[in-house]
C-alpha cells in the first residue's frame, strides 16, 4: 500500500530467489527510489545528474534524460544571453 501511495522507503524482501513477484517488486522499488533521487537532484538545480536507462524500453528514464538535457540546454542558452 505504501508503494502505491508513492512511499518508496519500504524495504521489499523477496521470500526466495524463486519468488518472481517479490524479486520484481524489489527491483521496481529500487528503480523508483533511484528515479526519485534523480528528480530531487534536478529539483535542486543539478542538471548534470546522469540517467542510467534500465533498458531500451525505460520510458521514465528516457523522459528524465530528455528533461535534464533540455534543462541543461536552456540554462546554457540563458547564461550565454547574460
């Protein structure tokens, strides 16, 4: 329930190596925590943060990567105009 509400601090513990759902949930929450850390850095003005895509289908990672690139470009243009 916490994860669905956006609280990714919950520690998911798979019951075994064969616990496919538990392992998937563990990896998903870990990935969401990392995305949250990246968002915190971007919100603090750090546009140099590196986005590591989880796969070629990583929609959230691609969006974050595009956003940081656009923010970097906008910042560079603004600095040149000053």
